[in-house]
C-alpha cells in the first residue's frame, strides 16, 4: 500500500545508530544523573540551550540568542501549552485565524483548548503564502483601529494566528518577506499572537530558507511580543524523541518556560534534549545533527524529484493536473483536472482496489459549521514516507484512478 496521506518519515530516515551514540555520550557525562535523570531546569538545560543557540545561528545565518529559546516536548504539545497560557477563547481571545489550507490536526488542538468552530476564520493563501491583506481587512472590520491602545501590558491576546510560513503543509508555499513584515506589524497593533509552525525551515532543498517570521518581531521597535517560532526535531531527526524548541521574545519564553507545569516537573523534554545536545555540538559525522540533516535532505530531495515530480510531469500533467515544484518540506499539492474531484478519484481507488491512499484536499480546509468542499479538487502527496520506486508506482496508480474518474465525468 502506497500511503500518500501519511506525513511522517520512513523508518530508514530514523537514525537509530546516531541516537544510540549520542545517548551513550550523554549518559557517560560525569553529571549525567543530575542533567538527564533529575529534575533539571524549567526553560531547558543550559548546555542544551547554549548548543542549540550556536547551532541555529549557523543554520539560519542569523544570530539566535539563548535568552530567546525554550526547550519543548515537540511542536504539537507546545501549541496546546501556548494556547492554554496566552489565550482565553471563552472571553478575551475572539478569533483563531488559520492559513487555509493548513495542517489538519491543528484544528483539534484548538478545539481541545476551548475554541469553537465559529471562532475559526480561514485566511486564504496564494503563491506568496498567507494573504496578509485579507487578514488586515478582517481585523479592521472586527477590531476597528486596534482597540484601546493598552496592548503593551496585556498578557492575553485578542486573537491568534496559526500559520506555516515556510514550506507550508499542505501547499508548500513560502510566505514572502514583505508579508512577514506586515503580519508582525498587524499582530502588534491588534494584539494578535502568531504561532508559526517552523518545522520545515531546515528542510530547504533549493536556495536558503527565508528569514523566519520571529526575526521581524525581534527587529521591531515595539516591545510587545507577537510571534512564537514553534520548532521540532521530528522532521530533521526523529519524531519519537518528542523534543523541540520555541524561539520568541524573552518575556514569552519566561511566561511559557516558567509556567506551573514546568515548575512542577521541570522541562518536559529534559532527557531527550540531553541526547540531542550531543548531536548539536558534535563534529563527528556519525553523531552530528548537521550530518543527519544533510542526509535527510539528500534523500527527500531525490524522492521529490525522482519519485513524484518527474512522474507527475510524465503521467499527470497530460491528464490536466497542475502543481508547483516545492523548494523544501514534505509535500506536493496537486490540483486535479477540471471536472475531477477527490471523491471521484477515491471511488475509483476503492472500486478497482488500487493500493494507494490519498490526502483529500478537504481534510486541510479550515472547519466550518457547514461542511466545506473548497479543496475537493486537490490532493496532498507526501514524499517522505516511501522510497523512490514505491512513489513512482503510486503515481502510476494515481494516474489510473484519475483516468477512470475522467471517463465517468
């Protein structure tokens, strides 16, 4: 079965030997009992944060200060932590804005934190990412000039934006620098928190990743924090480690990292981050995280080009499909031919017992009170979970399913 829906790495991308070596190094440290097995730090282990700061400074080609970092138990749990502490959906926080389409499981996290579907607002995107002008229009209509002007001292945000600025899931779009700058200005003016899922930035295959959104926040003259860069080692190392980091202004770092739960149990990723810390500072190619990222990027880029893009051009373009070649990330966002939708394709797959699973475009639409059909002519294809030959086989099956759907049209 070729499962194009699964957005997770294949097992051969998960570096068991590398993690084993790093674990041995970490456990061999003279203070391992204190740093790995004891309650240790709230914002994160100091050595880990220092190593992370140096690593990210090199990777981003931009200074990353340790005071702006906090270790986390991964991006998903951190979204819930952020929403719980910085928003109040039943009172102060009126809206949750989503780049549309976006990561399908994030909606449930928002619901678990008390948000209702009628608070969800979809913000369309184009080739330059989130349509910030559209967001601005909505903010002006619902918040007027920005409120009473006392946002600088407010601990709770009036609204929250969730977006994937770089190599978006599912569309792989990249938000332009102009829009990033404007989004930060709007967020500060209207007391809006922007949560960036920045998990794909370091998986850029062509060129360099753009300046991250939080960097525009740091450059702003306003001290009001507006952006949290929510990052994870899941895509560049291993999701099972359940560790990541956030980058934000120091006031936000302290608010989240010195919270009650972190005070009670210390930082929740303490053990895993201690292992990753060895990889961050190592120059040994069999331990180094940098070496692992290069390995993963090489494999994923080949899967994208040879497993999906070439077959797409040869097999699906002649049928009328369209797509844009991603510059990074995990996904190819394909528009089906005119007159064909996901339902017809899925019916063909089921009836003819074709061994593929597709990412129906509607799965990624912002939920509404009434069912949405706005992305019914799109499918998301993940190229991280299967080797090139399997991806090529899956594309042939997809071609067959589309042809059957076209014949029925």
